[in-house]
C-alpha cells in the first residue's frame, strides 16, 4: 500500500486470549500464556507467510483487562450451542468464544482455529468463486424428509473463505501445544495443481475436505440459497442450509447446526453489530435459553393473525408490547427510541426471523441496544 510514493505497512491485528469467567483465571490448563505464545508462533512462522495477514496474540487475565483495539477469543466453561468447541461473534468486527473442559486440551485447537480465521477475514465476508461440490459425482445429498432432491447443476458458486473449517479434524503441535491445521490459498483455486493445500498436507487438492471438515457456499446471491458440504469417514455429503442468503457471512452461519432429516432449510440472517461490553455474556445468554421476544415475532409472522396489520396501522401497539416484555425481563428500552420511526417492517421480514427461531439458530441481537432494538421492531421512517 502506498501514499505519495511511500510504502505504508499495514498494522497487524491484535487478538486477546482471555478467560471469560473470573474463576478460570490461573486455572486453565495448558496455561493461557503458553497457549497464546504457541498461537503467536503459529501466526508468525506458519500463517502470515502464506496468507499475508498478521496479528499480535496476547494473553490477558480478565476481559476487563483487554485494551481497546483488541479482538477477543474468550475461554468459557459454559456449554456452547450444539456442543461446538467455538464460534465467532461480532465484537465491533471480530470476536470468538471457545469452550474449555477441564482435563482436555481440545480448547487450544479451537482457540487456534478461531484466531486464524479472524486474522484471514476479520469480518467473515471474504469470498472466492469455485466449482460447486454439489456437482461432484461422488458427493451425496443429505435430503431432509419431505424435501425433494436438488437436480439442477450449480456450476460456479461463491465460497466463504474459512481457513480452518475444511481441515477442522486435523491439528499439530507447537511447543507441545495442539493447534489447528489450516488451508493454503491454493485450496480455494481450482486451477492450482500439485500444490501444498494445507499446513499438514492433509488436503490433497483444491476444495478437498478432510474427515471432520466442512465448507459453506452460496448460489446466485441473494436468492439462490446457502449450502454446506461435510466429509465424514471419507464420504462427502452436502445439503441446503438456508433458502436465501441476503447477508451470507461467517457470523450468519456460525453456531447454527446443519439441516437434518425431517427439518426444513432456514433463511440466513446476518448478526447484529455489538460492542465488547456485555457482548460475550449476551451471546452465551441468548444461545442458552428461550428469547423473551419470540412470541411477539411469531405473532407478527403469522399471516392468519391480524397482529402484524394492527401494528403496521398503529406502530405504538408493537412498541408497547416490546417495552412490556423488556421490563418483565429487567431491561428498559431506551427512551424516545422510536420517536422518529413511523412504520414497522413488512411481514416477510418477521417470517424470516421466525424461521431462524424455528431452526434453533442464534439471533445475535442485544435488544437493550438502540440499534438492535430498532432492528427488532423493524421500524422505519416513512
């Protein structure tokens, strides 16, 4: 990058590995400082020379001790959605949560995984074009009950660049610490042959998933749908996981389980932007229990009810409902929040939200935050 003929170096990303619960401070094994140092070596010696993106990885004792400007990889003993080892969430751009189980060192692999993916693509919106794995003659479509097979070839599709997902089942050691395998840029280029496709050499060719790995892509955004492929015991399977992809991103997919038999594909929805304050706890809380606003969303989405039309004609009805729910759960929506807003969203937008709820996928909104509360109500000026 240049400015008036001078070279300008890009600043490395700053990432904090930090315990989320105070009780974990000094108790995490392997030691969090040792793990951060191993991941720093991985970044500097293995990842940056290949991907060209760098980071300073540091350990901090508490979330409160993390300086501004750092993205966090928070370690928690709380169970994550669907039993996952880690997931990304928006923290002013990037953040991740990793599950820690005493007696297991799996968390170090997951922390490495989340860190590398954040460095390569902090916002989770990096894409490449390539041939669809759904067109692979050896791939098997996993079809939910009641859903017909997809017979139409997909051709060239848009893949989400995730540096660790395709080889998620593989790891290696740095200074005795287990870290995640990762793919090389050649993995995402079908024209590259006889190249190194992952650090451990586990991937043998472009778009070649290893056992335990997966990959996500979209077709003809925003209406063509989102798909994922998985490799298990050498068998490549694929399936549709979202009917639409208006905001196809890592955070729209992370933490959401694939469609299984008997289930219908969902509609993808992007994550709401949040600051670090309360974001980690908010993510865990939202993903761990029922959302207090779900009933309102279901009523708004139901075409057989008149609730949406009543609220569209008189938005104050919806505002009163939202405030009542918030107060019941100990949250006051900001005063005058909807002062300049005079209409609510169209009903299909609430049906999209309901589809997310029905799928058990996370809704990454903090409804005490003004921007997120406005998004929930779907309020707009005429």
